[in-house]
C-alpha cells in the first residue's frame, strides 16, 4: 500500500513540479532531466516505511510495494538524487541509494522488511518431495482476533429448477492452521490432500480454503464464506512436485464499511 503526499519538492518521483514564488517573482525549479525508468518493489510488515528524496518525505509504504505507471518518473534538478527509506516508528534509515542523471535505469532492488530487518529478498524453504506446505501471516492492522484456516470440501449437486442451481448437501472441514494470532508468521504447515469419504451418490466435490474467527467460528470477512476465501493452492492425489507458499492476509475496510480480504503469496512475489 502506498500513501502519497502532495508537496512541492526539487527532486523526486513526479508528475511534474508545482510552481512557486520568491520575492514576488514566479519561478519553478530547473529540471535537467526526467527518467521514466524508475522502479521500486518490495514487501513491508511490522512497521510503515517512509521514502525520502534529498531529505524530503514523499511516500509511506506498507504491505506490497509496487509503483503504478504514473509514478515511475524520477526528475533530476541536479546530477544526483539520494533516496532514503526510513522506519516510521524510529526515523532510522534502513536503506539508501543514490541515482545519477547519466544512468538509463534507476531500480531499487526488490526487498523485504519485517519491521526489524531489511533484506534483499524473502527467504523460504525448498519443497520436500510432493508435499505442499504453507505459512501464514495475519496482519495486525486488520484486528486482534485470532483465526483458523481450513480446507472446506463442498459436496454439491445441480438442480436446474432452483433459483440457485448449486445445492450444497455437506461440508467437510479439514484444518490447516488453528488459532493463528496477528503479527507473527506461523511455522510452515503441511497442506493436506482434501479427501471425503464416503461421498454421496450423484454429488460433486469442490474444495476451498477459508479463514474463520478462531473463537466464534464465524467466517472472518463479513461472516460470509465466499468473501473469506484464501487463494491457497492445495494438493490433489498424484500431483507432483511439491509446493511452498507464504500467505500474507489482511482484513481491510472497503466501501460502506464492509470488510474485504487482501491476500498475497510472498513466494510468488520473490521467485528464485
């Protein structure tokens, strides 16, 4: 998530500079060059990161960091620009990089910040055999409620005479993680193969992964099953090779004060 500050500055990511006045004379900074090949990407947890250019605060980052097309411009009023990333809670500089006007591209290497340590990437284990494993991070900004993460196998059949033709006759719950507390990664947990036995005649099976309130057992997002789905890949019999996933989950407030679920797989964001 990116929070942008609308301020006047001399060298930074720009649409362009605003004009200003000095001693009654209308002036604007002299821009020597604009480079449209600036990029910054990473993932931030635990603390908000502030971005400064030559000492001027420009943005705040939390969660997934990825610039849109209109934000990838770097304006040079002089030959070099110094960028700093700082922890908001302490003001400590955790990363700095200088950009030169002569360089064709200005790229900040993809990074991971866990609130304490700034790293060049996110570390995760290799798959073991054909096993699927996953760990989970429940963001504390979404609340202090612990959650359960389950596979739910829906057993259903079609009835074309009904307004909703999909009729669920049974749900089998297979736990993955229980009582996940906000603010810390879980260990890597085995994701089981979803099996239902016995299966009723004439029905089909559809496995989903959902998140629930660990205490009340209600669905985590607006008490709604379909809104509480997690994009976690699950194994099936005979599927190979194995897979590792690291799922960051955050409950956010959307329109009309309704919650929605943001989910990111850090393994996909930091491919080897």
